[in-house]
C-alpha cells in the first residue's frame, strides 16, 4: 500500500503526463538528492568521492548522451569517446583564450562545439543505418583521435601533447587545478548532472522525444506521419554529442585534472560507455545511472575491496576478472533481459503498485 497511486487524482493533462506522477517517486527523488548533496559530501572520504562518486557521475552523463542517440532514436554510435574529446579540447581552448570567464560556463559551452561536430558526422544517418552507420561513427572516432594527436593547436603546442588544466575558481573557491578539493569538484559535477538530467528528461518526454522514438520504432512510418528524418536525426546526433562533450570536459577538468586525450577518449572509452548503456537499459535515463554505477563499482571492489577483506588479488588479475564479468553481464542481459537493469526496476515498481496482489 505504500506505493499505490490510489487517490492521487490528476486534474490536468500536464499533471498526468509528469515525469514523476506518483507522490512516492517525488519523495524518493528528494531523498536521493538530499543524500547526494548533503550526506555524501559530509561523510564521504576523499577516496570515495574521487574514485567512486565522481567517475560514476561523469560516466552517467556520457551514457545519457549515448542513450539519446542509441536508445531513444535507434541510431548506433561508436564515437562517444571522440565526441567527449571534442568537448574537452573545446573547453581547454576557451579557458585559455578567455581566462576571466567562469569555468562552469565554458564546460557547458564546450558541449555546443561537440554538438556541431556530432551533427556533421550524423549526416550519413539519412542514407545508411545499422552496421554501416556504426562503421561511419567508428570512422569519426579514429579521425578525431588522429586530430587530437596531430594538431598541436588543440593542446596549445605543449611539448607533452596533453591538456594542462589551470586553476579556476567558482565564488572564490578553486574547482579545478591542484588546489581544488574532491568535495568541491564533486558538488560542481553533481550540480551539472542534476541540471542536465532534468533538461534531458523534459526534452525526451516532450515533442522532440516522441519524434526520436518514432524514428527509432519505424523511420518510414515516422516520415509518412510528417516527421522530417534528416532534421530529427541530426538533432539527435547534436543533442547526444552535446551531452558527451560536456561529459568529456567534466572528465578532463573536474576529474582527471589534465592528461592526453589519446588515452582518455580512445575507442575503449566508447565501448565502455556502450556497455553501460546496454547493461543499464536502452531508452531509459535511470538505466544510464544504473549501468554506470555497476560498471564503475565492480572494478573498485575487485581492486580494493577484496584485498581489504583478506583476499589476495593482483591488479592485473582484477583487470582480467573485470573484463570477464562485464562480458558475462552483457551476454546475460542480451539473452535474459535485453532492456537491462532499468527494466528490472520497472518490474519491481509495477509489483509495488499492485501490492499485496503482485502478478
């Protein structure tokens, strides 16, 4: 009875179509936000914030971007890592060119540069689909990786060829650079993720989201209904790349604190985020968080948790076990539950709705 919506009457269409129409969902979300914004920063250690929570939020944002194009629009993309790199380099160039502007502003603006590049590489999506579109986005991945290494202007002709993150402040508090604390960086990333998740939820539950899903279900029928395929697909690529670009800028400036894009945004990163979306659930925002949480927590448990419990496990062995575990999870979900962890969450909610007579 705790989750039943009996008696929660809706008087308007907007209330009935709300993202969280049930009161208990809104209460649960409020509790999660209070814990994330208050409890975790107050009691979490620097290791927990830097190695668990910050990577979880960054990968959740990147998975959200990939899910928009793959889960909601039905277009396969293997260039997620490259589009993240575009956002990181755009933020680096903007920060060095205009040092007086707040770094959070440039992190968000860098997503628009990634969106423009994503729309350009999305042009072939009108003529090709499926495997051929995957190959086209893979070509984008390799081309952009080449640009990151071979165009010195992108990294300001630095001898190391790496992005050097300067110290920048927000309200007088350092948020990037060596003096920025994990707590500050975590709170900034949390704010960005909450904001962008709210924006994505409203977009995907509106007219644009319904357009994406119509293209995903059957593009020919969508075109017959009056949906223009090229603008719809380009918008999906641009929106997806925007989120990936912001995730890349956040990863480089608020998590890594600098580094080479050839290592941070390579093809392995693209596949890693794709696995998060597959395991978490295609076409679901909550699946992005579930998949990122699972694939981010498991390596930490293998690397630090088991040795702390007295189970000897080397770093290389933990890496091999992690690869086997992820591969097994992908096969399991593709066979047993193709909609991922998000579908299991939906089933549990449905059983709570019909309690004490779950079917």
